[in-house]
C-alpha cells in the first residue's frame, strides 16, 4: 500500500476507513468545522460520511488520500488531513485539514501536517502544495504560513449558502 500510516510524537495518522464513518459524520456535521470550508453544507446523513470515505479509499493508484488523526495517549480521533488533486506529472497537489474544535490551539494539526508534508516530499515526490483557505480562518492561515506556505496573490471564490466566500491560495515549494 502506497499510502501508509504515519506517526508523530503524540499522533497516529491512520488511513481513513469505513470504521471511521461515525467520526467523519460527527466531524463534518459540525457547523464549526464547515464554517471555514464553505464548500458544502454540514453532513445531514451518515450515508454522506460513507461517500467521503469511499472517495478517499478508492483503489490505488489514486489522486487523493486522507488520514485520521488519532491521539496516541487515549485513542481519541481528533481530525483529518490529506491531499486532493495530486497531479503526478507536475509534482503538485492540494492539501486540506480539519480539526475538531475541542483540540484547536494545542499544536496537533501542526504536528500532523509536518509529517504529512514529509510524506509528500519523500514518498510522493511533490514539489508544490497548494492550500485554499478562507481568509477569516486566521488559525489555519497562521498554521500554513508557519509551515512555509506563502500567499501567491490569487483568490478563489466559493459559493456557500448563496453567498460568495473568497479563499486565499497559499503555496509551499518543497
């Protein structure tokens, strides 16, 4: 399996699987999570969690992957992180991540993303990673910048609940 489990000091980054369906449903049905994503309404049905899992568990080779962040100390699932739109020919991909609000501002996502970036560089041979972040999600913008992402001057508009929401496109050159 190309996409393997990863590990940090405090976290196990396990490959998303069907056993995560209740967690994925809880995570993406929480409006506090979706308020910064602005690309879909919070999940309303557990079947929608299955669709997310199915997307990230298609047979390899695939152009996307998601890890579930699990606390090594107590086995609690904290969030997810991974890649979308992996273009092998240009050695580029997009990154996305979400963390359950109870675990914000504790350094978990920084720890996880550092490990994921290492995997991207060493295993996937990625040269550029894009992050599309809602500008008012200051914590996510700070995290990306702390990890070396820079705003490339481009914005992308998403439509959510009938309104335009701009997203900054930040890029990391590995």
